[in-house]
C-alpha cells in the first residue's frame, strides 16, 4: 500500500536510529523491534524480544494487549509487524536494562505529544510536513502540490471509512485499483519502475504525476459520495474512468 492510507508509516529518529511509526486509532504506534534495536544495539532484535519475554513472565502474559499487528512499510513492501502504542512501549522499556531508557522515554513522550497537538490542530501537521520537505530541498511549487495531494488523500480515506472500509489491507487494495486506473500499474509496481524500496512513492513524483494522483483520488471521492457504496466489496466495484496513460505508456504509432 502506498503508505498514505488510514495507517501511515513514518520514520522517527532517536539518536541516529530509525524507528518506524504508524497512525492507528488516532495515536502513534511504534514498531517494537525498531525500539528494541535502538535501545539495545541488538543485531537480532526479534531474538532479544523473545528472550525478554522469557525473562519477564508478566510482560509475556500481557503481550496480547501490548503488541498489535499493523501494516507498515518494510524493505519488502507493506507487511504486518508487531507495534505498540506509547503505553505499551513504556512497559517494554521496563524490561530493557539500558542506559538509553530515560532519554528514550523523554523522546517518546515528545513524539506522542506532537501527535496529540496535531489532532487538536491539524494545521500543525501541515506545518511540520512543509518544514520537512523544505529541509529536503523540494521547490515551493512542488511542496504546495504535495500538500494538496495529502489533503485530497485524507478526504478520500475519510469517505472510505464512512462507507465501511475498515482493514488496512482493504485500503491497500482500493488504492491499487485507483493507481491502476490512473497509471496502469499498482503503487508497488510503480515503486519498482522508479527504483524505490522503502521510500514514499509520492515524495518521488513529479508535478504531473501528483496531479494525476489528485485527479484519480478526487474523482473516487466524488463517486463515493454520490453512489454511497457500503463495505469493501462495493467500494472496490466503484469504477473510476481511466485517464490517458501519459506517464508510463505511450500509444503505439498508428500505421
């Protein structure tokens, strides 16, 4: 799934270590093995988690309430991995004897607080996104287009949610349907064409590509509002008029 669905994978940095996080139920959920790797420098964080649970029976007993499988971006594409919210990560930290624990708690609290701020004032999220793209060297006109594409995407996912789309996999499939109608390929196929792995596809789109994405998603939003499909299957049946395949394919020359 292009990770701009109801669950959006982001990368947070703690002391030069990357920690993936995704929005679930309006709060940040962090990839557990990323947190463990950042705090322990373990090259096998999965194994460390298993050992940690053996050492801490109470942690193991409550693991089902702490860890939740969520779809996040990996080097092999979108996959479901164990994540925990801020409360769950705090519980995990209790079982990790690491001098990094205290600064990590402060970092985690700050990241969680930023999410609360963004819920209360959505403009803060936009300001942070603008600052991020500007720091990366993107031109102002591209940033404006990108911010508009984010807003259109959010409006579409809100409509899907209102019309009974619930699972991350369902958002992924519906997104792929729009991409195929717009570009002739799925997001994962498009990433391969561009030579991308974990990078965000839309952050590597041109102005024209972003425009086509906006058109496809805006059209789907309007059709959904008009036809009121209920549930995943009916939303999947919504037909988006195919746009001219100007970007990825050219019509064969007429004889």
